[in-house]
């Protein structure tokens, strides 16, 4: 977990100039370590799930052909900052967070080291590279790159970028977010400029539990945004609802979650709308060596760490969630997934298996016993 700003022991400006990894001093009592040891069985269970899920995908895609066994230890350089993520609440929680962050580090290093995985943006297909470069935002003043992921607080991060560039006075200004203006995208730069920034700038992204992100997109786009109802909703209803294929009265404002999932199953992940495209395809964490991968579940602490790391001025803070925001609660996600025909869920998970496995999210539990409660 990330300590408060004053705990870093250095000024922001100094942190921005320094390329070295910051050292954190955390005092952990023996009792805390004993309590944290209870985490290990669940972690081991999770590793089995991740390994099996990732293995199935790799078999399906032929990734195991001519695959070399990775070394038992990484080089210690990739994603070092992520170990220090989070916010101090207790020593036991801090130890648990470090364990999970280390699992994420090693998982990404191991899976991305395989021969059939991309090792640079130039080894991506033209479509993959175009998607990636269109989702990486550039700030030359503070020397960082941010890969934005829709439905993972990207609107608030864009506000921060606009404040840092001087285009916006404050992150708290009450205006509708323009997702294109006053922002610099990596896709707008020349190849040599892209190479330089990928090599020298601090690179970060944020992730979210895959099914929670998917449900958030569904509720927002099909429940509130008329343009999405007309562009996608009408097509989905006509395609997947019996007797409505030629119905001119379809408005697309009543798409069910099951219909939305059926639509996703027929979609190519590389051509999906960005709001439900897998995070892996948006940000390509194997092709880009991110210095920090924050999580939506620890948004406040992880965002504070990034602001500290890039040397943002003290008056710049990460925006609070809007009062109108309707979060996806554990209960809400449980309801939607358990109400979904399990055959659809089993077919859907492989499309997002890299998001689950690389970013250490356990697969959803939708057993009959679990759903009954």
C-alpha cells in the first residue's frame, strides 16, 4: 500500500527527476505477519486458477509451441513500482498487498517472456499497434505516458492531465469532459518520438476486475447513453431477440445483460468498442513495459502514488467520484453474473482470460451454491 505524500521522504520535483526506485520503510509486527500468513492458502488457490486459465488460453492459441521454460526469477526491473502501491491502513493489509503485487509482477514477467508474446510495440500487428497508440496519452512536461482504459477512472485521469498541461484550472471544475481536446496521444507522434518516450518516460495504467468493468460499461452505455442505444442497442436487440429482426420500433434502450454477452461472444476482441475491449488489447502490457499498474480497487492510494512519482504540484489531486456515480457493488455483480445463463459465462471468460490472469483477478464464482446465497 502507498504511504501518504509526506511519508515518501522526498519532494515531488526530486521524485520526478530521479529514475531510481523509491525505498519504503514499513514496520511490520510479528503478529501482523502471522495474520498475513492466512492469505497464503487463498493466494495458492488463486495461482492454480490463474495458471489453469492461462494455460487453456495458450493451448487454444498455440502459444505453447516452441515455448522455452522461463527462468525461476525475473530481472527485478519490470514493474518495480507496483510493489509499493496502495494506502497504509494496517501492517497486515500492507503485507497482503505486497504478496499480491509480487504475484502480479511475476505473472506478467513470466507470461510476457514467452516467444509468441509481443515484446515491443513494433512486433504488434498494425491494428493492435493503432489501438495501443490511440490509448496512450503523453505529458512531456512531467515525462510520463498513461494508457487509459475506459471504465477505470480514465475521465478523472484525463482531468488530471489537462490540469498538468495548463488546459484546465482545476480537476474540480464542473464541465463536461471532452475526451479528445487538449490531450496528446502517442499516435500523433513520429516513430522516433514514440521510441524515445517509451524508453525514457514513466509509464502507467490502471486495471479493474474484468466482469465488474464489463457490467459498468453495460449499465452506463445501454442504460444512460442514447447514442450507444441507437448504434449498438438496436443491432443487439434485432440480432438476439426473437421476432425483432425486422422490427422498426426497436429503440435499443432495453438491451438485457444476456443479450449484451451474446453480442460480445460474436465480436472479435481486437475490433471491439473500447469500453468493453479487454484491457490487454487496449494497453498491451507485454509490448510496453509499464513502470506501474494501479488498480481500481485501490484507486485513491495508487493515484496518490502516481502523482507523487511524476512530481505533480501539491495542489493537483485526484478527483473524487461524482455524486451521481453509481458504483458496481459486489452484490450487483453477483446478481448479474448469477442471473446469466452459465453457458454464456463459460464462453465469455476466455475472451477476458488474459485480464484475469495477468492482473491477478480470480475467476468469478457462480456455482449453484454460491449463487443461492
